[in-house]
C-alpha cells in the first residue's frame, strides 16, 4: 500500500482548516451584514382578509427598520398547509419567513390526519405580532347579556343552543367547543363559510349566538343588532372595555384567541433571529403601528421568540384536548 507523505498530509489538513475558516468567516459575515437583499414573507393564504393585511402593514415597517424590502408572497391552499410547508423546506438563511397563524400552526396539526410539517421542529419563532380577539355574540331579542343569561336560555331550548362559527376547525369553532366542554351546556355547532354570514344570521334571528372575531362583530354591536356577551381573551378587549372576559364570568383560565406571528425555518442562525426579533418588537411598540393593527381587530403583543414558542406549544396541547373531545376532523 502506498503511504502518503507527511508533507502531503499536512498540506491537505491545512487546506481543510483554511476552507473551514473561510466558511466560518463567510457565515459570520453573512450574519453580521444581514439583511443585504429583499426578504420574502410567505403568507399561506390568499391576498385578502385580516391575516394578509396584517402581514403587509408589518412587512412594510419591518422592512424600513431592517433597511431591506420585505416582499409578501401569498401561497394559499390546503388550509394554509401548502405555504407553511414551503417555508419549512426553505433555506434557513433568514431570507424566507412565514406568517405564522394559529389555524395553521396549532389547529391544523390536530384536525388533519397528516400535515406536511411539524410546527415545533420545523420552525423557530421570531415573535408574535398580535391577537385577534374573539367573543360570544347574541341576538338582542333573547336578552342574553352575560354567561348566566346564556345558561338560563340553554335550559329553555330543546336539544341545546345552536351556535355559529367561521367553519369546521376554525378558531371560533374551537372556542365554541371549549365553552361547551367547560360549561357542560348542551350546544349544537353550525359551521359557516366565514364568520360574516353567521353574524348576519344572529342579527336576523335565525341563529341565537355565534363565536366571532371582535372586529367583525363591532359594527353590529355599535348598531345594537347583536349583544356582546363575553370575550374569550384573558384581558378585556380594548374596543369593548365594558364586556367581561369568560374568566371574569367564573371560567378559570379560559383563553382562546386567533393570532399571527413571524416564523423562520429551523436552522436559521440565532444572530439573524435576534435581529429580526428586535426589529419586530420595535415596530410593534410604535403607537402608530399598534393603532393600525387595532383597526384590524388585532392587539399587538410584542415579546421574545421564546415566549412565542412557549405559546405555540401550549396552544397545540390545549387544542388537542378540545379537538379530541369534539371529534373534529378535516380531510
């Protein structure tokens, strides 16, 4: 067997060391100079609605803060699973980000037999943008002003109270099922293709109550066409300071919101995550941005990546219990 000369071996080892050093130096340079080109923000839904709008207004200000344009790229399909999978498989270099949405990240994995991503293993949190608060809305002719009134009304309805939602597997559906499971109140779910029609049916009297987004219900509340019974958030909604939470109504730790945030593929360098997180928190602490999000019904929630990650894990587990008990399944 031919032996390699010590000199040749040393040259090869030196070459490998230099290559690794160059690679490490290049990686550090890329991180220190991030971002040096436009960033793509994948929104796994069509370019309409609150989710897309919130992504665009945050992307504009975040891009200004980072000194690079953030381009919103809508990739709808399969309840958000298609666009989310794209980001899970993207290069973890900080130039492809995901608009994280509760429906996609903490509901879909529980209601679909299989999703093409793992919401915890395939992504690293950057930060939560905010909560879209939910409430129980009732037809005013029924006299349901609070949870106690709703419970009294339920006893008068054979077969239980019908409640509307934005559709099977939606956050409002899970809110209704969580309420049903916690109270033991007999209830029948009536799914709609969006929360707007459910609200209209409550106004018209063909549906007694619905779980809905605060922002969608506000025009009807202001006009007196529906009564706001309670909000499902931990704190009262800023736009409805006189409406109690379900926690205040005696339902301990009852909290369920729809939310949006920013995520990156797992493997994205921590210095890049830290830079994105710091910029996002600065944007969300700006009063003008908070006001713009509030106009969409979103309460800004600046916080750390770790806090957002813990919330995702918590909501996954909470929703799993709700979905299993209600036997919610989507194809």
